[in-house]
C-alpha cells in the first residue's frame, strides 16, 4: 500500500500546470489568424450565395428551354 506522502506527491504531479502568459507576438499572430479566418468565412458565404443564384438561373433556363419546342441550339 502506498504511503500518504507518495499519494499526495503523485496527485500533485497529475494536476494541471498553471496557465502561462503568452508573449504579445503570439497573441498578435492568433488575433491576425482569427481576423483572416473571419474574412475567408465571409468570402465563402458570398461564393455560396453566388453559386445558389447561378443554380437558380440555370434551373430557370433549362425549364424554359424544355418548354420551347424545336429549340436545338443552346442560347441563354
């Protein structure tokens, strides 16, 4: 059976280390990365909206083309 002192020492070793203050340079880089990610997310949303608009236009165009009899050429 382990001695109480050994048990106390082992539990202290497993505890979480204290938080360390990050240097300003690293915090600045993290802030810049977060800003860049926000810009990229905004751009992705814009691209998704444009793709959806294009999908709707193509769907409308193909529906109109299928209703027009005898059209062999592809014109928007």
